[in-house]
């Protein structure tokens, strides 16, 4: 009897073949690296974006060029209360299932005391905490059906506050607790974990070189990391951690122990 030859997605190098992932903020920077890494492992990718349409379209074209019909786009403003349900539905509609939700989209900027107002509170809490909660809730049915995974991108400053960033720090602290809470609420079908990056990608507005060096000096490894370090951690949770849930993995060169 003739043997059917596996296609590229069935080989050992594609452990996520047949699975679908939604990456919020997936068009640029860390989100794009995560999307490329999951795609290289065989996953179909839904790239969420808000305003980075050109970057999203370019990345989708790149991924579809590597494997036809393997990437789709979903535009949404995560602060719109109707967006989480619409985004989850669009992700499922794109590939007929949802296996991985990566809550990567985030806003980050200082909010020194005396300058905090409702607008910045709503923005930072909304993107970093509220949106992941409501998106997880909206996607929970599809994720339960697939025995899926939620990954939240958190921050060391959710555990140790960053000076002049109290609202951001509170939002990430909430996301850490949300990770643990969702692990209980959505188990046993869905695993929920978080990754806390260290100095792997600097803010687009730049960081003073002296401050950058001070941050690196606080790591045990005395060097910065890369977005690929975070993407490899995402791949670990997606492929090699079936008995891990409710955990926060620091990928920070030891900064969390060398404070």
C-alpha cells in the first residue's frame, strides 16, 4: 500500500501545524517576531492591529508568501467595548478554530503623580488589563474546544514598580493576577501563562544610553536580550509545556533576581 508523504506542516519542524493563533499587536516589534516564530512552527496566524495597517499587510503578505492562506488580518481598537467579541469571532472565522491567544498589545508611558487623569488611566488599564480579560472571555469557548493556550505579556514592573509609571505598573500587576485567575477559571481545558520580558526591546522613543546601561547592569547576565528570546518562550509554552498553567516566566537575563 502506498504511503502518503507528509506535507511540510506535518514534519517535526512544524509542531503547530493545523493550529491557529491570534497575536494582538502582531504587526510590529515584539508582536511581529512572535507571529513569525509561531508561523515558522506551522501555525496559522491572525495578526491583530489597530493603526499599523501597512505593517500588518506587509507581514501578512510575507507569511502568506511562505505558506499560502496561513495569515489573516483583524483590525480592532481594543479600547472599544465591542472589539474583544468581534476580534475573537474574526479569529475563529479566519481558520475555523483558535488554539493560541497571545495578549501582546500594550501601551507604555510615564504617569507621574500630579499628572494622572482619567484618560491615561483608561488607556493604560484598558490596553494592558481590561482588553486581555475581555478578549480571553470572548475567546474562551473556542479555546476550550481546542484545548488551547492564553499567553499574556507582562512585566517585571507588575511586581516591582517602575518610578513615574504607577498606572502602567498597576496594570501589569493586574495582568499577572489575571493570568493566575484565568488559569483557575478556564482549566482544565485551557492553559494560561505569562511571560515577563527583561531588556529585549527598547521603547521606540529611545532610552538614554546611560539608563540603558544601568538597566543591563542590573541583570545577572550583564547583557540585553532580543525579541527572539521572548518568541522562543512563547513557543515553549505552545509546544512543550502541556502541564504548566498559571505561571509567570521571567525572560530577563536575571534582572528580577539582580535588582
